[in-house]
C-alpha cells in the first residue's frame, strides 16, 4: 500500500511505499537537496520511526547538501579517527572499495553485522548513506530487525536476558578483522557498556543491541559471554528478520541504528567495479 503525503505549506507531495512486511519503505517525490518545512520533516520522521529504514529515490547530493539533510533530524556524529572525511567535510565518511590511486581494491569493508558507533557513550541514532558510484549489480546492504528478533525469542529467554549488559569495544571489533588500533584510536573510542535488551528512546519498543562491536557480556567469563552473543546474533540475523536492499542509482538510505543491524554484502567483483557511498551519522542518546 502506498501512502501519499501532501504538504499544505509547499506545492509538493511525496509517497511512502512499504518495501517488505518486516520493515523499510520507499520515499518518492522529495528533493533532499532542499530543506524541509516543519510539516514535511515531522512526516518523514514519523515514517522513519515506523519503518526503521527509509529509501529516498532519485537523489543527487553534494556533501554539503547531505550534511544539510542529515542535520534536520539531529546533531551530526563525528567518525572514528580513521574514518573521518577529508578536507572541509570531516563528518562525511567516504565508504569505498578504492585504493589511494582510485582503482578498485578487491576489498569490501563492513561485511559483518553491526550497529554504527555502538561503542560510543551515546550510540548513533541514525545513518544516512548516499549512493555515489555503484557496481553494475550486487553490492547490497542487508538489515536485520532487532525488534522482530527480540519478539521472536521465547518468553523464558527474554526474562533471563533482562538487565544483562554488553561491553561494546571498537578495539576488539577491529582485531576481529585483523587490524590493531593505534593508541590514538584507543583513546578516541574506549569500551562502553550498554544493555543487551535496549528500550528504544522514542518508540518504547524493546530490541537487541549487539553486533560485531559487542565484545562480551558484563559479569560473565569472556569466552562464555562471547559465545552467548554469537548465538543471539545467529538467531537475530535469520532470514525472517532480514531485509536486503538492492541499491539503485540515486538512492539515499536513512536507518535507525537503535533497532537495526546492517552489513555490506560483497556480492560483486570488487576488484573490477567501484562502489562509493557517502555516510553521515546522527548522534544518539546514552542507553538506559
């Protein structure tokens, strides 16, 4: 079903079309390069909370325009030292498989399930990702719905997990992909503790809060706590909880890091084809 939203104060309408029964909706008819009026901003925010992932079609944004669009929904979050954007746009992270010389490297990053910046004291509220250059096919981004995954857990297990907290560590997540952080990076992103079952600050719904940055469970032997997280992640990323996004030229995605995990799928020839996207993130609030 497609909903048409007509804005009284401007001569434009936009449509919201669900992309799956689980989550995600397509938004057409909006130009993200132009600022929203208050009615449009509120309507888009309501859709964001309802669907968790919005797909804005047919966009072409400069870095400044992407920053402007993102800032309409909150405060921009700084990136880690290694992911900061270049030049005058440090808050626009270039997600790319290109080498310094501009040729495809054959490597795709962020292929493990995660929630952006979950290792921060106030983990990221939302991510905006703008497709700049896409491979001819593949290069999908997959999303797992932590509301649905939590709801799919047996009541006894939900009770068992109430109050359990998780250590989120940027250092450990980088070690898991074979990279050792510098001392500067460690100081920039020390480990943080968050609840495993997180209550969304705006919707009040419960969902898991974990992913590759989640190191271990607080108060439990590391190996045992790590194995428990891995088992829960295997449950939470089953096909019935996952939406796969097939990118189109001009797509801008905005998703809720507080209730979704995501990862890039390297299902394209990354040694031949470039894949370049621009990423901005919004700062969240401390977890309860």
